[in-house]
């Protein structure tokens, strides 16, 4: 996995079936905060000197599980009260938006954009995701089946010279895969067994 502030050859896999959203948030923070990325990569923060023990996989697991507790707890990253959420149900999109809003420097409000079922709606969302990714902003995307969202991936960039192809970190695989526009608009993503895009967490307009 590569991106601003993070270069790893080892796979970063979500530690359990419920933590895809939290895994995406940890990787997003690593992409936006080079000091935090170094902490996860090496076990030591370059500025504060804070130490995380264990191997890379252990540190990533620790951070993902801690993130999952945080975003589903009664207080969000900005210290505001939020409705607690059962961790057994994963990570709700509004919690992802709140956490991502507090991650950047300076903080920028994010919101959840629902992906319409028609081609036009999916094309429009794909274009917004491309624009954000090309500007260096990671974008969480919820995917699932025809009935509900079931998994979260993170768009980390655009394939070189190909604005019709997104590079996505899939926490189920622990690596970056590519998704073409046609697969997105036709609902044939094939990400961790889920095909349909349901929503994206983007900077609020």
C-alpha cells in the first residue's frame, strides 16, 4: 500500500468481520498524518516519541480496535456527544463522517452522499470521488448487496493516467485494488463479495 505518508508492503487486514469501517479510518488517518503513519509503521511517533509495541500487524490491530471503540462510543473525536452504536453492527456512516471531519488539519466537515441506483446518480458520485482522490483526499465508500450496505473500502487515489479507475484499499484483503467506472455504475464491484455502491463520505460542499 502506498500513498502520502504511508508505504507498506505488508497487508493491513481488518482484525475481525465487524471492523472494516474502523480499518478504513485508521488507513485514512495514516494517509493524512505522516507522524501517525510512522507510529503504525515503526512503533514510534517521530514527534511525540509515543511507542506502540509489537509487530506491524499487532499495531494495526490495536489501532483499528481502538478506533472502532471510539467511533461507536458516546463521544466522538471532537469531544461531542454522539449516539452510541453496537460494535457488532460495524461502523455507521455518520460516525465515519464525524471521525474523518476531525482527522484533517485543519478539520473539514464531511458528509455522507447516498449513491443512487440509476446510472446517472452513480456516475455523478464517481466523478466526485475521483475529484477528491485526485486532490489527495481519501474517500470511504460503503458497498453491499441490493438490500443494504455491508462493507467499507477506502478510495486512496486514481490510477495513473486513468481517471476512470479508482485505487481502493480493501480492509478484507488488506491491500489496494482497482475499480473501474463501469463496475461502479453497473453495481458490479466485486469487493469482498459485495457489488453495489451505497454511499461515499466526502467533504461537505
